[in-house]
């Protein structure tokens, strides 16, 4: 089974949103993907556990965590 088949629907959607619009905070992912903030945060946690996203903190003044996809070359 490929790694994307093991992801939840919310995680797959968050991955696509980050690919198209990232890096984004969990709130921004929720807004773009039309998910609740809790679902978006859980999706990002799932993607981070799978090694598909990384936290790129320090990009915004609010100190909210910001996530970006990991380069395919790094993975």
C-alpha cells in the first residue's frame, strides 16, 4: 500500500492544499480545505508523523506554527 493510501481524507486534502498554497498555518489549511481547525490540526499531525510535512516556525509574527511539504528529494 502506498503511503498516500494510508492517509485519512483530511490529511490527503491538507497535503493538496499545502502543495497548492503552502506554507500555511493550521487555521489557513482549515480555511482553504473547508475543514474545522481541529480536523486540520489532526491532518497536519498525521502528515508530520508520516514525514510529509515539516514545521517551518518563525515565518509569521503570531508565532503560530506554519507547515510546508517536505521536498521529495529530502524524503
